[in-house]
C-alpha cells in the first residue's frame, strides 16, 4: 500500500491504496484498465473519511491520484 497527497475540493487529503497498471487487450484477451484501489482517505491527524464520501467523490479522487502520480 502506498500513500499520496492530493488536493480535492480545496482540501488536502492523504489517499492510501494500491496501484494496478492494467494492460492493453488483444483479439483474445480484453483490456484491463489501470486502477488505484483506495483503502483509506484521510484528512488532518489521520482521520479516515472514506465512509463520508459519495461513490462519485471516491471515483474522482482515484482519477486525481492516477493522473497526478502515474501519468
């Protein structure tokens, strides 16, 4: 598990999770999208707020982590 700091809606978050690179498919095998599987989303003093966020917010946070740290 790795941690990344991002800015989301003006708030600095520490996002912990695992990155999966994914791969391109072929005629025989479907492609697998890259993904950052989030375990925890924390604000100041290591307060985990993942249960307070909507599914859409979590999806956007995952996209920010991938764009900022893996692309």
